């Protein structure tokens, strides 16, 4: 259990609803990540995937559950698989789907308690989804059956009866089916300690034309379910409107947000949601905590500390034994190699990354071979090859068609990812190097980077400028931006270590300083066995599937949906190339009828970030601090 404060009674529960084809599953799975990035909230997600995203690290995501998941989440997943087998059965499907939604809602409440979350986003809600979709199975419009459309007053009465036991008005009782099983089921689950039937604090309806939804469903190329037809989709759309009116009566006018997703990308719709949710989520804004190391751990691993880790029962039984043949066996041997010893002292510092990049397999000893063969280290080594393979043709194409190509990288580090492609191009066409304009920014307080980068640039004959300064200073930022706009911008190796707010703001800053025809080169890591090991020893990290990272890019006004993604042999690291969206395609703020309250005036959304304690080496700390403050 982490040491976050308990805020169970303050958790904001958000449910996303919409007809099939509206993209609500992707929306619900991505919104927690963006809430953590935009508002520094501890956010969870319950639906097809279960996630816990926090500004400083991820606690739960697909393939990464170091603290386990609620048993109700496991039940929900199992019931969801069973329900999909009987989607076309009007009799069986509801008896599987309703318990599945109840288990999912119970899991959302359990997650809020377990991780002290500020907000939880759910894919649907038992009560609201039943209100909207029950008619598809009881009285499907596609089969011409007459259906009774309940009024908002009827549904509000049903809500009060099931949750609070208030008797139904006589007129409502005569029109509605027998609701006693629902009331009994609610009482039974509460007796078992499960909170599985409740109304969310906020509901987001993704509004989509049923005809457009049907086109999207057909474009998926998958089997079409019985209720995925124009008549039933229109019926569901109408019933959701009644459900939302009920929500307004129960929770208030501001509890409903409608986002028109017609013609919008997922990133644009998510950006609209972030704006509309602002007055709600600021109430749950987490208290800032002391900074923790990026890429390092407070656990002392050198000087014998590694053995305390190895003999820790949780490490042994939850990670080492189950993952023994997936690379875990290599970890106890790290102290017998020089790069391993350096790693135990420094964490994933720039020097350790350099050890991984520069190693020669033919000359490596046994200890170094074991260290370099660790899955995460293989992924980092593969990443440089992927970067070279993708940046090189992009650069060469521009160099052959333009008079000048401007490249920006910051914090630059040793800039392997840009110099290797340039050196390969120079070997074939040295004359092209005079067209290169490379701007590298870093504080470099000890003078380590500037001399080496300048020497390497001089050998190539490129127009190189190293900017030493703090990007938190307006004048320095303006001087960097004055060299743009840039054709190519690099943000590599830091998405796993940067807090989500800094990552999102940095991506937005890069978009503003790229040409409309420019290209962003970035990367992300997905969780694997190494993630559990790192978590148990104290590392804090962020993990993104390529799909979720592309949604993050899309939200930052890059064309994330059409981004190119390349993965290494272990599918741990993913290199992403994305272009900026055209200005006319970017979404404006929605007008969902939700007014911001006075909380927005008292909570700073963007603050200066200090990370001097985040790194073992001052050079790395000052470099990252300068970049973060320049982007926020």
C-alpha cells in the first residue's frame, strides 16, 4: 500500500456513456492519464482496462499490477468475456451484463479506497447504462416492438427506490417492470461490503450521430452485434437523453457534460472533457508532495544494499520466482560488472545510458553480458537503433529538398539519437551537412556536454549551437524559440520519468515551436517484468501503451492517431514519430453548460517545478529542472 492520504469520501466519480461507436471505451481508458497530467490528480479508470495514473508514477495499468487489483475487477473482466459470447441473446445477455457492470462499479469504489484516488473514470455505470440500453433487449426498435419510454420522474423514482427504499408512486409502479429483484440485489451486495450500485458525481455523454456511429462500427471490420443497427442505436441515444435528465434531477444541472464527438479525434474530445471537468476536478486536486528521484530510487543498492532487496520476501515471491526465466535471474549478478556497479550507484543516469549504448557484445565479459541482456537494457539498446533507422531517412529527405533543416533537442544529454543519424548521412553525402542547423539546450553546469557535443558537431561540419541556460527564464526560452520554428524536435527517454503534467506541457511547448510540416520524435515504455522489480525497490515511473501515448500526443495537438510507432524486439520501448495537427483541426473549448466556480482562482494549475533532488547528479537535475520550467 502506498502512503498517499485517504480521500475516499472525496473521490470524484466520473462515468462516460455513449452509443456504440462513440469511442467511449478509448475515452474512458485515456481520461485518467490526462487528468493526472493536466491537473496533477491521482486518477483511476475502470472499464475494459483498469488503471491508476498519478502525476509521479503509475500504480496500475495493463500488464502492471504490483499491488494487485480488486477481486471485483477480476469478476467484471470474466463476466464481460462471458457476456460478449451472448450479445445477441435477449434473454441471457442482460443477466450477465448487469452483474458485470455492478462488479465494475464496485471495483471503482474499491480502487478509490485502496489508492486514495482523487477521481475515478468509469466506462459506463450500472444505473445509467441500464436506463439507456435496457430497451435494446426488452423492446428492440429494430424488431418493431412497442416500448414504454419512462419519464425522468419515473427514473428518479426508480433510483430512490433501489438505493434508498423509497416506495414507488402508484403511476410509476404500474408502468415499470418488477423492480424488487434490483432492490434485493443492491441490499445483498451492500451486506457483503460491496458498493456496486450508485450514481456518479459527473456523467459525460459522448454525443454521436447514430448514422456516423454505424459507419464506424462497420469500419472496424468486426462481427456486428444484433443491436448495432440504426434503429436500436437511435433508440439508445433517445433513452440516454432521458437518463441524463434524471441525472440532473438527482445530482444537479452541472453533473451532466455533453461532448459532441462528430468530426473530432479522440484527443480533441478529451481536451474538451478536460476543460469541462475543471470546476469539478479542482476540488480533488492533490496536495503537492516532496519531489522524488526521476530514474533513481531512494533505496540504497550499492554497498550490499542489493542483497537486502534480493532477500525481501515480496521481491522474491511476487517477482523473482515468477519472472525468473523472463530476466529476473540477471539482477543478482549486476554487482559483478562495471556497468552494473555504476547502475547500483547512479540509477539510470546519463552515464549508465551511455554504457548501454556503447557496449560491444563481442568484447563484453560475462558480467557485462548478463547486465546488457536484461530486458529493459536490451530495449534501450534497441531504441537507439530504431531512432537511427527512423530519424535518418526523415533527416535525409528534408536535407535533399530544403535549403536548411533546423533540429531542436533539449535537454540534449549526449545526443546519441541525433548524431548517429547525422554521421551516417555524412558518410554518404557530406555536402548535405552544411544544411543542418542543430540547437541543443542544457544547463551543463560542469562543462561536460558542451565540449564533447561541439567537437562531434565540428567533425560533421554542421551549424551547431549549444545553448547553456535555464529554460524557466523567459529570455532564454525566447532565444531558443527565435532559432525556430524547427523541422525536427526530439523528446526521447524521459516520458517514463517526467511527471505527467510536465510531459503534457512539454509536448504542447514543442508543438508550438515546430513547423506545420515538422516532425516530433519521442518514445514511451510499456510495463513488463522489470516494472515490478523497479517498483518493489522504490523506482517511480510512468508506463504508456503506444495507443495511450498516441492519445496523449493527440491531446497535445499532434496527429497522434496517424503517428508512426516502431517497437523493439521485446516490445517494451516504442519509438513514435508524430506531426503537428493543422491549426484548423484543433478543437476549441466546449460549451457544455458547466460554469467554473471560484475554485479555479485559488488553485494554481501550472507552477514552477524544482527537481534538484530528483537526480543523483547535479548536472542531470539542473538540466531537467530547466526544461520543465521552460515548458510549464
